[in-house]
C-alpha cells in the first residue's frame, strides 16, 4: 500500500518542483512524511485486526483472544497520532469518519442492546448503526469485557463474533475512505493546505497563513482536549471533584494513558519531526530566526511524557488513588499548550482559531 507515496512525495510530485514558499513545503512535507503514511499504517493495522478476529471466531481460545486484543491495541496507535487532524475529511458530514471510528466513551448499554437483538450483523448492517454502536471503542468493549469462557463469548455462530467482524470491516472501510480523502493520488485534501490562497485554486483556505493557523491551532487544541476531556473530566473537574472513571476513553483495555501518549506523539511529529532534517514546525521556525523554540518545545514534550509516565495505570484507578499525579500531568501539559498557542503562534504571526470541541 505504500507504493502510492512516491507519487505524493516532494521528490516525485509537481508542487515542490516549482514551489519556493517554505510554508507550502512544510505542509506538503507533513502530509507526505507524517499524516498520509500514518493513515496508511492505520489502514494496514485494521487489516491485521480483521485477520485476528477471523482467527478468534474460527477457533476461540485465550491465545486467539490475546492476539485480537494486541491487534486492536496496535491499530489504536496510528489513529490516535493523527487525531489532531480533526478538520476536513475527519469531520466531513458525509464521511463522518472521526465520529464513526472513535465515538467515546463507549456506551455498554447501547452495545449490549445490539448484541441482544435478532438482526443479522455484518459490515453492511453495522454501517447503518449510530456512531455509539460503531468503531474502535465498541470493538474494545467486545474484546475486553464479558462473562463466561472465551469459547462461549466468541462462539463462531454467535452475535459477538458477527458484531466484532462487522465492526472491524466497517472501520477498515472508514480508514480507507479517510486515507483516500487525504491522499494526493485520490481525494487530495492535502492540496487544500499546500495550495491555500493560490489564484485559480478551489481550496478550503483563502491563504497559506490561514491553513497554517488551522494546523498549529489543532496542536494546541489536542493538548487542551487531553487536559480537559481525557484527564480533567475523568479526575472530576467538571463534577465538583468527584472522579468519573467511566468517562475515560479506552477504559476496558486500560489504554487511556497510552491513547494520550499517542496523541502527544502526533503533536511531537509536527512540532519537531522524526529527525532534525525532516519537515517540522521547528525547522521552519529556525529558518525564521526562532532557533530557541525547538529546545523549548523539546523540553516541554519531554516533561509532558514524564508527567504521564508518573501516573500509575490504569487512569481509571489513578484518579481515585493518586489524583495528585493526574493533576500534575494536567498542569505540565498546560505548559506545552501555552508554548504552542502563544509562543509558536506569535513567532509565526498567526491567529489561534476556535476549538470546535469547546462545550461538548
């Protein structure tokens, strides 16, 4: 599946051959080096999960279940790294990929109602269900919860197996649609960023600065949402200090903290890149004379990881047993958020956009 990337890279594509605006080169590099390959990785890992579920439902046992759980866990990583792309195709009203793939927290009563129904469950019927009955959180619930033996829960002709396989197929279809929407070889949403403001181009953003503002703002919003929704809400900041463990994402698999780390890794790839020579905001900032920001961003990222590592998993227990550690992570992540939405935004001469998850 990676073959298409040659046609999309700066070396092969027509844009970079004539483009001298480093902001456009930055966008093109991030798209081709980070975002599209990450969606490809997610697509491939969904194939692995489909295969693991097929094995589990053919000969259910503990080993097959553990393999399916590991495949689900692995698929979650690239999806969470690209979560910062919460605009464009991810929220397209027709595709609705972000909601259909990752509606959280999971609603057990809704999922159990589907399991208890008599309707045939497959990719086609699952695709007609509401967002709370589709996607990775529902698969997590099916794989990590339930009573009885593995053989009973995942009986080859049972509803749980039919539902799980239908969900995996539906999510893979969504993953493919999302990748194609961004892929320069197909929907080419990336051109909305690379070609923003170009005369004669029918693109979403009226200027390259507006496109860059959207990307940088999404980095800040990702950290803000971690602090408010993924940590703060679970800690109880919206409920008078009463912890809300059931509001945590990936609570059945105890992956909540790793979800957050993957979110931060996605932000890190945009801020400082895979290596110093790769496309990243830090390289662009250095070209503008803001060399010191790279080391400041690196320090803030390292501190964020350390604060998350200081929380003893799972998060659902930590908010009760060690709320101070969770609050410390919230505070440390605030420093990274401020650095992005104040220092980076100002250094680039941009304007922070509105966080469309505020108030959700």
